[in-house]
C-alpha cells in the first residue's frame, strides 16, 4: 500500500490554493474494515487527504526547502458520508504563512455537496524543534508526491523542473 | 484609534485560548499558565500565535513572543540556567512578562511558566499600542 490519499491535482495556485481529487473504490481495504458490512470512507483518511493537499501547497510556497509536518488539526467537522464510487474533492487554502509555520483551511465536497471542513496548522520542523536534528534530505516530500504535482503542471503546460 | 480596554483584550484572548486548547472559559484566568494549567504543548503556540494575529489584526514574529535566541545563546546560559546578563536581556525583550518568579530559578526549561494568560494579554496590548 502506498500512503497517498489524493489521486490528482485539479488546480494549483502557488502560495494560496490547491484542489485535488480522490476516487473512492471498493478495491480499497479500508472501506470494508471501517464499518463492517457498510463500506464508507473513514473521516480520518479524508483529514489525511486534506493534509496532503494542503501540505504540498504549503511546501511549494517555500520551494520545498522546509520539512512541513502536520502540527495540529485545529478543527475537523463532517456532515456527509462518502461511499464507494464517490469522487472526493479537496480544496485547501493557505490562511497564514510564516517562516516557522502555516495555517490552512479546506473544504471537502462530493459532487458539489459539502462533506466536511478541516483546518490544519503545519510546522516547518527545522525552524521549531531546536535541539533536535533531522535528516538533511526532505523526507516529507517524497518523489511520489512530487510526481503528482509535476503531472498536474505538465498537464497545465507549465513544465517546471522540481 | 482609541486604545482597546484591557478587559476587552482579555476576553478575546480568553476566547482564543478556549478554542485553541479546548479548555473551559473559567479555567482561563489572568494567572493561569499556558503549559502547566491549560495543557498547551509547544505546537499549540504556533496555533495560538496565528489565532491572535487573526483576532487582533496584528503580526507576531515568533522571536518577539519567545526569544529563543536568548535562551540558546551560550553567553547567556550555563547549565541550562540563564546568567545575570541573560536575565537582563530577557527582561528587556519581554516587558510583557512578569519574570520575578523565574528570576529566583532561571532554569530555561521552566521558561514556559512565564507564559500566563496575563502575559499574553500584556503582549497583545503592547502590540496594539505600537501599531
């Protein structure tokens, strides 16, 4: 299993907004295990999907020079179930961005209907964890995540080297 | 612009802390410490700073609230305690904080005790007066 909870970027506006989609299928084990006999997409994994969308948005805003980690889920509320066959849309916005952290807010929808809202604070860990050492390489943004963004940019005709 | 009364700033700070730390309103008193009494972790400070910036329309550089450069300066720290020079620098940098108790045992691991609700209110009041 690959820990990638978004399938594709639909829109990317550097430093401000990103939209991704995730197609939910019965082939995924987690759908069956969450509520046995009633396959639904777990809300926790939708928070992860939003965190990946917003996290890449925050990372790109500083040219991936920072290791961006989820510090805190400020708020998460869900009002609708997500079932197999649904296409989930994550729309993330950067509300505040500093050298050490970022605050984002986002909406999760299916077919235009609100599924939930998630607000997240991210930390640039090298700026915040004084005394702790982290590997030189940016282990947060793996090649798999980079490929998602690169694919979007190539489709948008902006061939930018990452 | 007329100065916002301290009581009004306190109420806004209280609301911010209730939201950020999921504590009860009556727990947020002037003397409550953010980490000891209200259970804030270091990561919560990032959230609190963002919320205060939004609530009051101010900018809070991290160094202004928590002067890490003083606490990590080898000229100021020995055996994880601030020396007299370090304390003087800290006082100058943190006029919003009551450092009396910290001064008697200037262990840098106890700096978080300095951050009471009142400290935050004073800090915001100072920022608003300067803006």
